[in-house]
């Protein structure tokens, strides 16, 4: 009797930071067939590393082309899939001046993308059993300053939602996209699938490809290349990418996870302490890492001209945090130390050539004696 084919799992946005780790984990298990989506299969710099993740996989990776805002491509992408990791998202705009972000367009594109994927899942009939959507703590708390009216030391949980009026454009798009996803799923009468959302904080950890992780490497790159003379003292929730993947996998395959949100957060720090962690590891290796705090009064003036500073300003000197109790107790994920996640990010981007090797660079500790 012929062996039945294992379940087919779809990972959207396959070349992204989290998606590459998800695909690697799924392929290494050898229990699933894995399909990933990319916008253009002809881009070798993104596609080749994906096929090299697990070269001897029992079930080779399948790649298909799909764009979040092309609704017609998602039916074929979802076809035959039992599980869907909706990880793909629009990157935040790289704007230089106030008013350069078309907020309405940004939000509309993010909402349409999510709904396009979920619509295809719903129209698959009973084939798709569960969808895990990767949202963000940006949908839990508003920007770096948290929600208006909350104490500075307030700990956010899965019951919280960001205050739309105080969200910067990109964060607002994450909030509205998650709300739209829950509304879509809750209104389904037939052909309904189980739905789970994970809300990671700022993701750190090693990259598997130079083509992934543009958002997550931004702070480490700024510090290692000393692209700023000092740092703003803003609060950061950080989680290791490997813990995000462990959380996503548990959210997909745990029977108790359906219908819930899960904050994925390893701990809370601030940008200045983040910089000190990088300095302590890399200063002796030739990297001049800034660790002094930018005075708040200077940031007050700059916020009128630099959108990124305007978004960060409400979080100056605050100690907001995000609970990871549900991550630990319900998903069974004990997060790695955030200092190690930061250091691993730095070594990763240096090894991949995204930051130049300084003359005194020693390489990751595990490779120094090889």
C-alpha cells in the first residue's frame, strides 16, 4: 500500500527573517511538505539560500510566486495546504522627512494582503485546518511610548490593543491588519479554519540569509558602523528569532492555541543598554560603538524634522514591558537571554558581509578554534 503524502504547509514571504527559520525547522522535521511564497523566483539572491537551508531534506522545498496584493495568486498558493503560516508583510517605509508616508495607502496594502491570504484559505473548503498569522507587539501597544494613559511601567498582555490615534503609520498598519484578520475569521460561517496570532517584539538573532532581516538588523548595523554618535534611551522588547519560530510552531500544532493571541517576547531593555551589550562584545574587536544617551531636549527639537524620532519620542526614559507568560505557560517556549540574541545578530550580519569585518574582528566564539 502506497504511503500517504504528509501534510503540506505554506509559509508566506519565504525569504524573510522569520520565514527562513520556519522553513528550516519544518524541513528538518521531515514530517511535512513545505511550500514557500516569493514575489519573484528569478531573484537568485533570495531563492538560492532557501534551497540551501536543508539540502538533503526528505521533502524538498517548493517555491511559488505570490504577491500579497495580487488576490488571484493566493488560490493556487494555498491549494492543497493543511497549514498556513501567514508571515509575509509589507516592509516599513524608509522615509526621510515628515509627510513622506502615504499612510492610507500603507494601511490599505497591509489590510488587503492579509485578507487576500485569508480569503484563499477560506475558499479552500475544509482543506486548510489552521492559519497562524505573524502580527507584532505594535498591535498590542502604541509605538515605543505605549498607550496614552498607561503608567510608564505598565506590562502589556494579549488583552491589550494599541491606541490607533497615537500609532505611527507603520504600527497603525499592523494594528488594523490584525483587527481586520480577526474580523474576517469571526464572520466566517462556513469553510472556517482555526486561527491564531503571534505578536513578536523586536526580533533579533542570527540570519540564515543576507537577503532577510532588514528591519531586525537596523539597530545593530547603526551601532557597529557608528552611524549615530549617541543613542536615544527608548524601551525595547526583544525576542530571539529561534524563540519566535518555536512559538509559531507551537501555535500551529498545539490543540489549545486556536483562537488566541500570543505575545512572543524574551525580555525588555532599552536602546542604550542594547548599545552597551554590543560595545562590551565588539569594542575589543575594532568596533567603536556609541553608548552615550542623546539628551531628551535635543530629541524634542529633532522630532519636528525626523519622523523616526517623532515616533520614538513618547518612549524616552519609559520602562514599558510586554508579558511573555502565555508564551511560556501555553506554548512551552522558554526564551533565550536577550543579550545573547543581540550578540548573535551582530556576529551574523558581520559574517554575512552586511557589516564590514574590522581589522581586529575575531569571529563568533564557536568558530574561533576551528
